[in-house]
C-alpha cells in the first residue's frame, strides 16, 4: 500500500488555543500511516509534527534555510522531531512553493499570510486541501476566499474534527 505524504501548513505562532487541534491532527495522520511534512518552522505545524512523531509516524521538513547550522540556530526546539529535514536555501516563499507542490495533499490549521501563500500555490496546482475549521486564522476564511478563484481542479474539504478531515483526505487520495 502506498504511503501518502500530507503537508501540515498553518500558524507559526499566537494560536495556543488551537494546540490541541494540531496535536490531534498529528496523531491521526500517524494512525493512518501518512507521511507528515511541514515547512520545518514553529507553531501549529510543529505541534502536529511532534504529535505524529510521538505516535510513531514519519515526519519530514523543508527548511527555508540553506544548512543545518542555520536551521538549528533558528529552531533549537525541533531536536528529535523530524526524521529528515531538507535544507532548501530558498527562503520562505521558495520553500512554500516546494512544500505545496511536492505533496499529495495539504491540511491547513490556523494560518497567517505564509499559510495563505501555501494554500494559493496548492490551489493553483489542483491539490487536495483540507481545512481544519475552528483552528483560527485564515482557516476560518477559506470558505469565502476559495470560490473567488477560477476552477483549476483543486479539491477542498472542510471539517472541525481532525479525525474526520484526515479520513476524507485519505479517501480522496485512494480514489485518485
């Protein structure tokens, strides 16, 4: 059976009230044997990655920095979470393109401008995108924003329950 790779994108700070949602998301992704990938930053995606790792999942990151030394100086809190980090050297915007285009699907939890950037890249490349409603930030606005875009084949699913959202995404991936 093929292991799917799903990016967790979202707020890198300021949404502590959504930590429990991100943690439940990470656990569910690990339970479904989905590879988890993030932008190797902080916040809600890191919470999901740490929970997935703790639950026995595979966790990867794409760093905007060009080497481990710089990345580790910026993110010492990540010790032991990622199975592998790719140091892209592309900065935040380049990293976002690489992340959004290299996965089978994405799940948005919370989110600020960088997350919206990742969402629009994924949308334009016809990805499956899960939106974890109730997690704050731009996740609360996607239902209003997405219909403004042209139909490029992106498939967006919504839920406020991490288990249901991961289930919907896995079902869609198997049907492809």
